[in-house]
C-alpha cells in the first residue's frame, strides 16, 4: 500500500514537471523544424492563390475558386479524405455605389467611398451632413436632435484631441447609434492614413441595416470636417447591394489518431476574405499556414494519439458563418463530443507564445513551448490566457470546448492599417513570420493531439455561461443574437 502510494506520488510529480508532455517530442519537433524551414509552401501558395484567384469573398465565384484551391492543395499533399462541408446562410455582397458631396445640394461632386456590409439592397438618400465627432453616444447627447434626418459624419476610432478616456465603438455600433438618433445615412471616416478605404459589417446583428453606411478616406474625411465648420455640406448616397441565401463550403482534411481516433483536435482558420483587396493578411496568412501545418505533419508521416482535423472555414467575415455551420452540424450528428480542443489562426503572424481560453492548459502548453525554445531561442514561450469573440473559435468556445492558438505575434502598424481595407495585398506578407507561424503551430498542434492527457475538459453549459459573464461578454453576445441563455 505504501509502496503503491509512493509510486503514484512520484508518477504524479513526474507528470506535473512535464506538464503531461512527452520527452520524445523533442525529436519530433526537430523534424518539424527542419521540414518547415526547408520546404514550407505557405508563403508561396498564398502568393499563387492571391494572383490566380484574387479576393475570396464567401458565396462569390472567387470564393468557390478559393475553396477548390484549398481542396486541391490538400489533395496534392496526400490527404485522401479531403472533403467539402457545404452550408447555406444569408449573406451580403456589394453592388454599385455613388457618393456625391458639395456645398449646395444641386452642385455636388463624386466622392471616393466604399459601402459597408449589410447596407440596404437599394438605397438613395440626400441630406445635409452633420459632424458627429467620434460618433459615440456622448456626441449625440451633447447635440440633441442634431442627427435627425441628416447624414451623419463620424470618425472610426477616436479623433486626436478627444477628451481623455473617450472609448471608441465598433463601426457597427456607431452605425446603430446613427440609426437610433434618426439619421438618414452614415459616412464613417477611416482612422488609418493614406486614403485607405475600409469595409466590414455595419450591422450589429448581421441583418440588413435600414440606412446606407459608407467609409471614406481619412484625409478626405478630415478635410470635410474642416469645411463643415465653415458652411453646410450636403451628400447624396446611392447604392445597390445583394443579399440572400448563398452556399459556401468549409474544407476539411484529417490525420487519424493512433490511440484515440474518436477524439479530435481541430486546427482551423478562415479562408474567406473581404473583396476590396485579396485578403492576404486577413486571413491568407492564417489559412495558408493551417494548410501548411497539415502538409508538414502529413509529409513527416507523424501520427499523434488523437485525430488532427484541419478546417478552412468560409463565411467568417459575414458573421462566423462557416464555423457556426461546422458546430451546428457537429451537434446534430453528435461529433461535437469528439472535439477536445480547437486551435484558431486568424491573422496570426510569428507567434512567440501560445494562448488558451482555459488556464488549466498552461502547464502543458508551457512544456510544449519549452521544447520549441530548445530548437529556437527566439520563441519566448509566453502563455496568454484569455476569452474573446469574433473569430472562428467563438462557436466552439460557446459549446465549452477549450480554444487556443498563438500569442504575442507581430504585425507592423502599416500592415494593420490595411485591415479589411483595399490595401490588404500579398506584398504585406512577412515570409519569415509566416514560416514561423507554421513551425511553432505545427509543434503545438501535433503535441496537443499527442498528449497523454488533455488537461482541460469541455465545460458544462452553466460553466460556459458563468465564464462569459465573468469576461463581460454577455452584452455583445446578446447584441449579436448569440446569447442562448435567459
Ligand atoms: Zn479574419
């Protein structure tokens, strides 16, 4: 009895010191390191897809080409089981836009602008412009009645010189406020410099909004603000868009687990992009990294204990349509119970640490990271614990599944300025950074699937609810219609 207890105790201590890891991962990581350093195809294939396809908007012809491209690429890497997971959802796409602005409403000139997603299918408004500053509630409260029947001009982000502590809102929330205060339309000034135009949704719920919403460049916008201080300005916004049911396809491939084939670790990233550029950063770098993680593990014939499932999601930009469809189908067929972890790569570049939605993952992730560090000292092995929304991990997290990925990555400010914008093109991609994403993430994905035990389990419904409330996520989830508790 005593003997057994001692053995048990020593075994336990041994496990804790390794974070439930395996010393033999060191050799596997070495193989991964060599393979990715020498043969990574992530950068090259993203460049090729950007040139051949262009943008990857969900539901469009380009979107279909991107799905097929990912499918064929995975096939060429030896995945015989690649499959499409089709889904239908309501989606939006831009049509025509004409914005005119001028001092007199009978003499207005064309103004460079783009439509924000979920603007009406058809809209034609003309009104005087009113400057609503940052477009947050305080701006409307200090100018009572001013926005009614006007076209609101507001800044995305916080204007230089705003009162200290001014908090910005998401573009969709600024649009919701303009609607609430009776505006006929909204013109949002991009915060990023250089005439960059930004798109993305202007709707808090993902449903169509009742007024037209457009984005204009920062310099043009600030000039317009200046002019408004001197005299009235008028705007005419005329647009057409398409909204309706679309079909799109997630692309899925897997490596069967050796010991627990019924348990899986999902490694995903969204393949779709907005349509103003080619979505190289959002999310070419993440999705093509995921495809190359799959390539690497396949090429090395590595077989972890659990199944690794690689998923390229579509529809993320229109409201996580693909990952929601994946989770819904998994609930319907019962396979949701098989998903033990989900790693998500969205705009991840050169992560120097790992992240998780569950603190209990720390010992294992830190052990894996310490093995990565032995190969590459520039990997800092930080552990970031956090619970957030707005990417494809969300539907998994809402089912209580542990989620994670890379942390402490790096993107230049000039690159971040092109987020959702007409300059998100392949020249922004950092080849070395993307290769690092593949190297470190292949190691994490393999080891997590190969761990003797995954130290965190799926949360109960009550635990999920409590976690969301604790992280102040009830309100945003209620606004988007994703709160499923009372
Ligand atoms: Zn994204």
